């Protein structure tokens, strides 16, 4: 089955600096890679996703990159702000399948220092 | 976006009792829902896939007799934790799959979660 590894587990950056979170996946059939932000005690919120036919996607201060050959994908947050502090999860999923399910990485606790 | 609700949001029960958690898709029909468990400061662990009108598919290591799943309608899935014990205390989150049609990427929408505490 799919296995998703995520690094680092904790990340502290100065406000205004960039943050990068990296993930790898094991199942080459995975074709959809969402990223979630979760605040304490709340549900995960989808912040951006990327599909396997795309190498990079950007939405304002957030960007994701995907290297299918290496089975790596990354989240980049630029100009970080205090409200970016949260736990971030990468995930991998196989779509176009009735058995579609999302497997989560272990999470990264991001702290933004003022 | 699509809305998924969960009830109750918080429950405290005595050891040995059973607890039912409901997951509802409020503005769309979901033939597939998922149940996750999350321990403090840990990731979401997929427990099972709930399929409307058929048996749930459980992930390896999850006891199906312990965690009963019923998906009786296109908008409701329930998770019953039977004979709960303190080690079952956790944050349980459901998600519903919004089927956008053949060939599309189906997005999952998460419920707000249920915090279960077993005394």
C-alpha cells in the first residue's frame, strides 16, 4: 500500500522568511497530492493540491512542486505570517478509482517567530 | 464548498459503553466516506472506508467488530465504538468524497471531528 513520509516534523522560521516541507511517496500509481493545514482541535483544511500531470502549482504565497520520477513533492510558503502557524500534512491518493483514499504524511508543526 | 458535519463534537463515556458518531454530508450525496483517528500531535490514520449500501473496508490492524461502520444512506455514515476503553480515547474525523463525475478528481471534505474521552 501507499506510504507517505514527511519532513521535518517541526519547523520554526522567522516571520517573513520562507518555509519548505518535503514529502515522498511509495506508490507510483498515486496521482493526486493534496496538502492540508490543521489548527489545534479542528478539521484539516485543504490549502492546495497538485495532480500528477503537473510539475508545479502556485496560489499566492503557497506553491507545491512534484517530481514524479523521484516520487517527491514539496510545499513552499513564502513571506510567512503568524497565522501560518499550524500543523501541515501532505497526502497522496490514487484517483480515478472506486477505492480512492488519501494517505497522510506524519505532519509538520510550523511555528512562525515574530 | 461542500459541507460535512459530525455529531457529537465531544463525548465522554464510561468504560464498557458504546458510542455512536454520525457523519453527514449536508449538501451533496456521498457514496464513499472515510473514518480517521488522530492521536494528540499525530497524523490522521485511516481506519476504514465506508461505502453506501455495502460493507465497510477496514485498514489493516483496525478491528471491525470494535469499530462498527454503517453507511445506510447517501448522506450519513455512522461509526460505533463498541465496549469503549480508555485507549479508544481519541479524535475521530470523518470525510466524505464528492464525486464530480467519471474521469474527475474527487475531493474529500472533512467533518469537524469528534473528541472521544473514555473514563
